[in-house]
């Protein structure tokens, strides 16, 4: 199943959409990337999510963050569901639904339970630009699974 998105790659309020030529997830060295006709695009995970799950805290959606952070957060675009690639990945890939009334309503791909994101300013075949330590980091193929809802929260 191939997804297409309107161009240019923005929608209401100038928020980025995923590129129209996303094909499938694939290995790119030790990291996970999305295969496109223009080259690989890195994918990212939102690292505070793990600590929030471990401690029982809630991470708000981007629309609920303070206004001064929204311009930063909206640069990370949820990766839509993609067809399987020609080579199996070492981790688990799933899709999860998003709020049908939100800004980005398409189903969201996860790897090892981690929601995946594209950085709006990355260019296929170029080094990742969206790596922000302790916030958004490129996803490794050997990424440990995100604790699930059955995990019992605990503090430090």
C-alpha cells in the first residue's frame, strides 16, 4: 500500500507533511531510515517518552505544549504507515492510530514500540540534522523496546 500526500509538503498553518516518496523502513548502517527515491531519510524517536513511561508521567501531545515550544516540536513529522521492505528488520514495526481531529491525523509507525518521526529539515542521503540530545535521537536498529502499558512505573 503506497501513501501519497499533497504537495507542497505543508498544510494548514504551514505545518509539514511527510514527503510523498516514502517507500519502506530499511537499515542504514546501525540506524533505521526510510527508503525514498532520493535516498534514505533518518527516523527519530522522542527520548523523554521512555522516562515518562518508567515514572508513570504523561507526555502531552505537541498541540498541548507551551506555545514557545510548538515551532520546535512541529518540525518533527509523525512517520505514516509504510509497506514492509524487502529485508526484515530486527525489531517490531507496527502502526498506531492518531487523533482524527488533530493536526496530523494519519496512522503513525512505531519501531519497538517507539513512535517514529521525520525531521522536516533533513535531506535524503545527507547526515541527520534533527538529533537533539535528550529530546529527539536517531533510531538504532538494536533499539530496546519501549516499556508497554503493563510496565509498573517507578521513580529514581
